[in-house]
């Protein structure tokens, strides 16, 4: 039996190729852009996304590809990108989820930011890619805003390690 997906949920999910066209119509919105994998959605993610959404009137998530997770996390994703997009789109404060292809570098991310034209790029305090995200924000006249601490007690890696304890 196929997975059920509501129309409103489905309407929230777009591909990167559609972004420029979609966001041209949304120029007047105060868009907040965040990015990530969100493979195992946990409280730390929820807290970050909620606080990010409070910074504007539209929360947009740039959702990394399965290939990105495999390369950067050195593991296969638990949920594929379609499933992760549906999970995120089901959150009431998420307005758009952009399914990204495997991005090749900072130029690809800059093109994404130029397509979305956010007013704010939200990050956690101490984001290791802060410098790049700041450059992207500056390129479109956006602000980069640290909305919360990265809470080490909530991480997908720790959840997976904890789950492995009970496998044996």
C-alpha cells in the first residue's frame, strides 16, 4: 500500500530546480532559510526549527540528499530524502522543504541562497560552516542569525549509538 501524503504536505515539498520560480512569487515574505539532513528528527532539531521559524513568516528547509549523508556522515541514511521531506513538511511551522541534489561545493549553496533570497539564514551557535553561510547571507543582503545552541545531548549519532546497545 503506498504511503499517504496530504495535499498540503505534498505542496510544501519542492525540488531545487523549482526554487527560483517558486521564490520569485514570494519576494515580499520574510523568509528564514535553514539547511540540514534531519535524518532522525529529534528534540534538538525541533527546537532549532521552531526557533528559526520565529525569526520570520516563512521557514524554508534546504534538505540534503541521501548521497550527502552517505559521504558526510559515513553511513547510509535511516530515512530516504523523500521520507525526511514528508516528516519535515508535516510540521506546522515548516512552509517549504527543498529537496537538494548532491551539492558539489559552496558555489552550489550560494546559488541556492540566491534562488531563495532569504532575509535570514538561521544557524546554531558554533555552526562549523558559519563563515560560508555568512558569505552567502552577505551576497543576498540577508542576515545570519544564531538561534540556539547545538545541544550535544540530542544528536542522531548518539541516538544510533544508544539504539545499537539494545541490538545485542
